[in-house]
C-alpha cells in the first residue's frame, strides 16, 4: 500500500489535506519508539500500550495545529509524555511491576543461563529502585538517560524551568543511589 | 559527598550541560577531590544501570493491530457530520444498525471489561430508562449512537458512501464493534451490565482509559436493566452512557 518511504512532512501535509490514510505510516514509524518512552514512564506494558494509542489519536485530532516545519516525533512525544504525566497523576494504585517478562525477554537474546539469571536479578532490582523514585524524578531521569534529551528539551517537554530539570536530575540520581545501596545494586 | 561542590554541578557535568565557567570549576575541583571523583563515577554507573535494564517488549496485539485500531477510530470520525446533517434520518439508520448488530454479533466475542477494548453495545432507549444516576453529578442520561467501527472498513465505507447508504453499510455481516457516545458530552459514564441486566461496574472520564468510579459504582451497582440479548443469547455488555445537563 505504501511502496515508497515518504517524509513525515509529506505525510502530515496529506493528512492535513484530508487523506487520513497517510497517518498510518506515521503510526508504523513511531509506535515502537513511543512505546519505549511510555513504558519507561509507567513501567507497565498494558498502560504503555494504551497511552501510545491515545497519543496517536490525540495527535491526529490536533494535526491541524501542528507546524509542519517542526519534527513530528518530538511533537508526538510531547503529547504522549503530557498524557502519561496526567495518567500517572490520576493513577491511584501502587505501581508494582511483575517481572516475569524479564526472563522472557532475556531468553530471546542470550543463551548463557548464568548471565540470564544475573541480569534478571539485576533488572529486577533496578526496576524496583525506579519504582521507588517519585514520579517527577523517574520522568526526568528516563528522558535524560534513556531518551538522551537535553535539559532544554526536557524543560520544554515538561514545561518546567531548565534549573528545575538540573536539580531534579541531581536529586533523582542521589535518591537512586541511596535506593541502589539499600537494594544492593552494584 | 563530603565537600561543598553542589551535586547539581556534578550531575550537570556528567550530562555535559554546564557552561564553560561551571565546567572549569568542576574540573578544577575534581583534580583535588577524590570523594567527588568517586561520586562522579558512582553517578555514571547508576546511569549505565538504568540504560542497561531489560526492556519489556510490547504485546503481539500491539505490534500487529495497533495501526488498524487507530485507523478505524480515525476513519469513523468524519461520519459524525452525517448525523448532524440528517436529524431525521440518523435515528432511523442508527436503529437499523443496532438491529443488524444485535443479530450478527457472534456470542463467542470476548466479554467486556472496564479497561478493555471491548464490544460497546447500544441499548434500546427503554432499556436505559431504569438507570438512575443521582443528582447533582448527573442530571439525565441519554445515549446516542454516533459512530460505528467496522472490521472491514473498505467494504463498509465504499467510495462515495453517502447518507442514504448507511443502511446498506449496516447490513454488512462483519461489523464487530459499536461505540456509543453522546453529542453533548459533559461526563461519560461507562458501565458493565451482566447477563441478567445488572450493573456491575461503573467508570467515568472522557479519556480512552476510563477510571473506576467507586462512589458512582456504589450508587449504581445492582440497578437492574433488561437483560441484554445478543444474537438470541444473554451476554455481558459494556455500555457507554453519556450525560447531558439538559436535554433538548
């Protein structure tokens, strides 16, 4: 159906002109990167998948307001992150992460059972530590360390001053270090 | 850290986010402070640990069906205007659609769940009447079919489909999903009705992921509707009930 790779800009222009089918390649292109961002924020697969779906639908509904000259993914990610922040604010239940997936994920990528066991245990402790971080800390840490965004980008994304990004990151790392010590993550 | 170098500077240095003056200050300090050197290494290790953690892959359903789910929702959106333009025809078409769906939806479809993407089911108005949602949260309840999601959109909305073809579209056998919503939405109430017609769960909110509303659920659960029948069988269904402060 889509034989040639069209630029984001061309696809978005088509969508704006009423060709909703042109939104489909954008979904295909960005659903996995966006899922990773969402997963790191909410640490739950089902929630992350729902948030990705919501983000795409919100993006589509706001596409007329999107400035075609700007990067689409950054705009989409902003919508998704804001949505996830609202979701986390509303979320009342305690975040507890089932870690069965660790074994499943590792078994696909490695053959050494000792390495699998060690990494499984380590990942389990790291995720436990991340879950103990306040939501604000986890968000900035994930955006910085895993998404590799600059302070300016995080500041714009979260609508907080750059100085706040800096101090939150520092405090997040300090806090995580304490938690790692408690959980004996070395 | 036991010295006076702010942790923000060390963290910012690690991220390469300091200006030249701050960077020079940190580097000069690090040359003479083993504790801060150790702290910096410790922060690097933390970052690496976070980067290295195992990532949970998305589900197969997400990978293979997300596009279709989103596109189905996107494609149906423009059809809202048809109903606005044809106030007399729309209820008739909606009624026919409901009738066909009641006949055609397979009883083997999955059961409803508050957080699931499940079959939304339009109830007949007389079935909705017994729902009584207390004031002042909700003044009245009404539902109105606004859009239908089709399993095979290409068939359902063949090129040039117009208002008078909605009836034809309604006759498609592979329609598998109906969403009900309202025109003047203030707060959406979604409820699961069990096979006996009893309200068992209630959620509210306009987002795609409704929130369980314990208070409203306590007030509404147990209220009795006519048992929903789909394809001649009782079936648990998921309805979206919309509210209007004032009915016109």
